[in-house]
């Protein structure tokens, strides 16, 4: 069978001949690698020669629309398409092979040390830094029907997995919980993403390490519900303290009906007063801690790769939206967020970045009963304070730099091994580890 072009159909074979099963998707460098732009790449003092070689040798492997899953764990496989397994346990669904519902992995395929990245392209690029999980094998990889891509190999001899997490806290929830379910013993997870730098000294192209932890910024839909109620029930304004003091209504127009509502600093500032019974349009959580040791060795590793002047430590904010709760404004929606960035940096002077995932990773780690160590590192892709955005041609080199630092930190962090009882249970289930 043959794939015809991009996103394509499967061409049928000759009549009366059985259709061949597609071959597993293998990850590796092509014999004729596609060129990758070196424009804006880090200088020789920032990366090792082998890091540049990995970037130059990166090419995206062909992707199958659908692949049959091998019965044994030794072969890498990709499953893209609508499979219909039978799941059991509605509380935590797994199929008959013990594969999780969204990531599609089972015990033995995911290492205790995990690098979480946003995109499949970044996962494949950083995977060029890995060695095979065991002699004579390819890197193990699996692509679930939901598009989660898991790659397992070794870095500096230590088993590690790279998982594409996509965007936002719900996807991070899938990744952390479902990987926790298929890994025995303590785990370490580092998130490698991109972010917007919110204030100096963070600037374009820097590696920002969330050593100080993370806060969550969430849009409060009830704020607009109360505005809508006030618009349709004027008597409610007295009950909630006078309604909208800035003249906003639920549809974003001025209460007097004459054009768009004016800017409203009294409601968009996080610290400011609200006339809606204490409601504010955005809620900001208390900080959650990063694992201090994992963060410290990540900072050291990043400084060794790009130089200490390109590494910034601080607090990161994870938002539930790329737009409203990150302070991006526009005329189409009444987001009441014009002063949000200023309020965040005023309340948290060590805030360096805005992104969408790290808080939930750290929050789950602290709720994991000590079984997960977690931190995060991001490439500053934008400067929110100057409104500048980095050229995308510079991103692959920085992703490799951040990936190298994150993998070194993961390989160096000590973890509690699985107990004898846990190992015996795995052996009884016939678990085969792809790195053994």
C-alpha cells in the first residue's frame, strides 16, 4: 500500500490480492535528511557540535493514516485513525491490553523520566538527541488516535520518554494522569514549551525556568453572567452592589446604548474592586511550587548549553486561554482584560512568563503523594511588554537547546525505584519494558 501525497488516501493493490498491512512508523534520521534552516541558530558557545548535528539531521518521518498494531512491544508503532477497542472501567478507562484512553500507552512503554512538549514536531526534533532504548532496536514510539505522540529511548544511558502534550491544562491532565497509571515507582516530568516573556530581564530567545513555581489565571464566566443578569433585571443591581460600575453590559456595549463600552480599569485589574458582589473577571491562584532540586539542575544544564546570560529563573503563569486570560485584547469580545498583564506583574514581581500548561503539571505533582517531581522550562517566543515576536526560523535551535537541558536534568535527578512488590506485580502481568 502506498500513501499518495500529503494527507492522502491509501492506494488499493491489484485485484484479487490481499492488502498488505502498513509498516510500523519508525523514528530515525533519514538517509537523505531534509534541510533545516540554520538561520538564527545558536552560536558554537551555546550548543555542542553534536547538538548542531542533530538539528541538521532532523527530518520528519512519514506519517501513516492508520497502522496495524503489532502484538509485541519491541516494534515501534503508530496508530492514527479511528480504532474501536473495547474499554473497561468507566472511572479510568483502559482496553484489554491495558492501554490508556487518550495516550494509548501501556506499562513498559513509558519511562519514569518524561519530557513533555507541546507539538509532535518538537517531540520528533528533540528525539534526535536520544539513543535507542536497547541494543538493536529503534526508538519506540506510539501515536494514539487522539494524536498524543510518545517516544521512548535513552539519554546518557538513562531511559526517558518524550510525550507531545498539545496545548492547555486539560491535555496536561491526560498526560500526567495516564502516564502515572502505567509507570511504577517515582516519576520526574519536565515541561518544555514556548511562552511570552512579560517583563525584563526575560527577553526573546531566552530559556525561562519556572524555579519559583507557577500561578493559574482563569477567566471567570460568572462575572459576565452577573452582567447579563443585571442587564435584564435592573433591580438586581442594588442586590449585588450597584451593577457594573464601568457601564459594561453582557454584550460589550455601553449601558446607555451608544456604542462600545469604554475601557474599564476597575474590573480588569486583578487587585481592583468589583461592583459585582466581589466578582472579578479573572481569578488568580496562589503559587504552586516547582521541585527545587529538579529546577536547580535544570538551570545548571540550561546555562551550560546557552550560557548563564540566556537563562532566567522566576515564576510562570499558566492561563486557560491564549487570548483573554493572557491579556490579549481586541474589539470582537468584551474580555475586560485591558489591565491584566500590569496587575499580574505588580502582584508578582518575579513573574517572567505566560503560557498554558505548567501550573497544572506542578499542581498534579504536589497532589501525587510524593510520586512525581516536576518543573518547567520555556523558550521565550514573544515579548509581551514590547509586542515583538521571534522569527520562527530561530525556534528549532532553541528547542534543541532547551530539550538538551531538560533531558540532562531528567537523566540526573534521583528517583525512588519501584518496590519489590510492584516489580513482582509487573512480572506477574508479563510486562515487557521496551528499554530492556
